[in-house]
């Protein structure tokens, strides 16, 4: 299907939709820009329908599922405004690019600061303090972030762990005990591998901290603590730097809380790790 004809497709299928399907179509038409950033749960709430209705709506338009429909919507949104004043053109000078990138980064941080709950940070830090082991997990680009977060915590404690892929994460989860904690990074909070790993970890009594963008993501149902990042990521810009900045901002707040609550031990650990690394520098 040519994604650019999403609106034409919607118009041609409108008369065939159910009453609830038309409600979804009307909402997408009236809120096209913001709808592309919504999870299926959020869209269902906004339209006043069940998630199953959203899925049936997508199938009635010929899409395999919600994500495929959302990508087509984002592509259709981009086409009319491609030459708009707020869009970057190939000839844009680098100084303007710097200003644009700075604004995007600040928006990601400010948006995250708005939705991040200090009480959730406190609860997560408490779980980390009491844990026997903490496993920092993610998948794809989120695994890179999980490794960064693990490396940051590794300067103050040896109880932080990571694992390279979903298979190793599943193996680690299968051996967890109630004293263990999983810190899982997932912008969408709705990947199959993540859900499998978290179900196994929870089945063994481990605690789960989920860092995600969507408060209603499926993964939140398995989390003891949910930490929200506020950066909006278009379906056409998956893995954006802005989303990564937002995730790392949340992680930095969590690291600060953890180290300040363990100030003496953290200071000793950082002195030792700094000395160990010093000879490796030129």
C-alpha cells in the first residue's frame, strides 16, 4: 500500500466502517498530528472505544496491525507539510541545524521533567538499594542505553549486571530470585521479547522497574515501578536521539538519587574505580 494515500484510503472505506470505527476515523482526521504518537491503549481511550476496536479498524483499512497503520498515518502527515517553515530542507545551514537540535534536546528534557514522578524515582532507588543484583535490560537501541546505564551504576557497585540479547536476558530471568531487580528500558513498553523476560522474572519473584514513554503500555502491568520519559518519537523517526536523551535524563536522576542515598560507599567506590582507570589514559 502506498502510505501517502492514507487519507484517500480512509475516505474510501469510511462508509464501510462500524459506528465505533467511524469514531476512530473521525478522531484521526481531527487529531492527525498528535494521534501518530499515541499507543493503541491511549488512542482507544481518546476515542472511547476498546483496543480490539482499534485493531479491527486497522484491519478494515487493510493494515496488518496498529503499528503499520500508525506509520502510514505519520507518512501521510509528513507529505502536506514537507516544505513547511518548520521543516528542515537539504540546504539548511549548519548553524540552523545546531539551533534546531538544541531545541529538540531541550524539549525532550523539559517534557520528561514534566511527566517524571519524583515518588517513582524514590521507589525505584529503594528497590535498587535493597537488591541482591540489578539487571539492566533493553532490546535494539534500548539495549545500548541499558548498557550505558549499567556502566554508570558500575562505577559505584558490583551488583549491577547486563545481558546482550533477548535470549541471554531470558536465561538471566529464569535464575532470578525475589531479591533481584530488573531495570528494563523500552520506549514503547510493548515488545514481545520484553514481555517474555518480564513474565519470567516476575514469576521468580523479582521486582521490575520499567523506563518507558507510555504509561499504559503492556509492560507497565508487570512493573513494580514505572519511570516515564516525555520525548515524543514519530513512527518515522524510531531510535531518535531526542528519545535517547530523555531516557538518559531519567537514568541520571535515578543514579543521583541512588548515589546520594549511599554517599559514603559511592564516594569510596568512585575513588577506587577512578584510580583503576587512570593508568589507561595517555
